[in-house]
C-alpha cells in the first residue's frame, strides 16, 4: 500500500501520535499522575500540570495498567513499576471481599457510594488481562479474573442474556458495560484461546448485541433498555452514540472474525458507516456525542473519546475491505480521524489533552481526565496492530 495517498496519510498520523504518546504523554502521566503515597493514580491533571485528587474510580487504575503495559509494547522505556503500581492499587484497594471490584474508593480504599457497577467490573477484568499480558503474577491474575467473571454470572446474570445493573433490578439496563465486558472477554481469549468460560461470555455478549442492541431497521446501537432488553420508553430509549457505533463495530468485527460470522462482520461495517455519515461534523472534523435512533443529531458537543473510536472503526474497515481502492479510502478516513484527535492534544503542556469541544469548535477549559489515556493508547495500538 505504500505510495497511495490514504495509506501514506495514515502513516504520517500514526507516527505523529506515537511520538506524542511515547515522548510526551506516558512520561508525563507516570511522573505527575502517580500517587506515590497512597498508591494508584489521581483522577485528573490540570492544564497547569498539577494533579487533582478526589474519589478514585476503579476504571482509572485498570485503564492506566493497560496504558502503561501497552505503551511498553509500543516502545515506551518507562519502568515496569508503572504497571505494578496500578495493579497493586487495583487488587488491594479496589477489589472487595464480595468478589467484585468496588466502583469508587477513597485513596485509602474506603468504599464510596454504590458498591457495585457493571461497567467498572468490566474494566477491572480488562486491567487484569493487560497486567497478565505484561507478565506479572499470572496465576493470581487469572484466578482473580475467573472469580470476578464467575461471580458476575452467578449473581448478576440476566435471564435473557447479559447482566443486570443491580439486585434488586435498577433500570435502565445499559449496552455500554456489556460492550466493555466483551472487550475484556476478547482480551482474555487472546491470552487463552481455548478457555471455554471466556469464549462463552464473549459469544453471549456479541449475540446479545446482534439480537437486542441493534435497531431492527437502520442497524444503529442504542444505549438504554428495559428489563426485557427492549429500548426504554420515551427519549432515553432513542439515544445512540456515534462513538459507540465505531466501538461496537470494532468489537463485533473482532468477534466475527474469530467465529467466522458473516452477520457480525456485516453489522460491524454498517455501524462504522453509520457513525461516519450521521455522527461526524465535517466542519469541525470530529465525531460528536449523540444522535437519535432516527440518526438525526442530538448532542453536537464532541468529547475526546469518540475520536479514538472513529480511528478504530476505520481501521476495522481497512481490515475488512477487499479492493485496494476501498482499503486506501479506509486508511484515508483513519488519517482524518487521527487529525481530529490531535486537535484535542494541542495543549500548553505537551502530553495533556482537552476533553470537551463545543459546537462552535472551542474547547472547555478544564483538567485532563486520566481515564482518557486508555482510549488514546488503544487507538494508537490498533494503528500498529493493523500495520506493524
């Protein structure tokens, strides 16, 4: 493909993002975001470079473990201690005696608010997989992941597939945590392809998406559901997110290739095309936050994370395309999405980012959330995975 316009643009954007990640972002976040007294990581860093502390979400150490482990795979020369530091906080202060990851804790590990959240447990499992792949205490990590997975199935399984949000039931049920559980299951399948439990979980979640989450007419993924996996009544049941169209497309393609499922691959392609056609503002060059299920805009503000999922979505299209023209066009779209992402990374202190862009193209002045690093690292990692 070298020498074609789209592919060459992709390589330039990939190299620019990789240099930013390895030279600026990972060193900065290891240096400034790490709590070397209480353990774990701070939630945000101000645009002045000062860390801001508060209640800790379990998703942050889980995501930082992934980010530092994957960063090392990409060439970051930071210490292995970065992975172990996050893993220690995740296991000792975020994992509870009931066999689940707590949702929010104080720096000393004291639980805050609601004890259980399906979304945060998905990321707990994902963080354990990243640490396992980085070659830490593999027996401990696999045992812990098996325990959490089996407890989820035993205590929170939904009779029609997927999982409840709470017991007794709390509505709406959400597609988003199931998407990240699928991501975690696929990460564990990469580690142990023959593991029946992880394979069964991935199959159940992908089938649930195909059967219940996709709009029966236009194929978009909706967000909020009632107790029988029907869209919630009223406006909440009509909400869809362009970023999740791209992200579900990426995951369904991964699963569809594993299972040789043409229907999953077709749905994945359709989701990426829907996200691009109806969820991207060409004037700003970015994917925005929300659309209605009739594919009209709902929230045209644009957070950082949909830009990373747009990259992954078009990398999926590049992998699934058949002709050279289609492949080059997909790589051109990756380059455009990456250029949109780089707008968020233009900060006075290199290695930070902006999180929210308004409709007029201006960024909200606020601290950089630590949780966004995972999104950026994952997109860059996928850029290298598709083209080593």
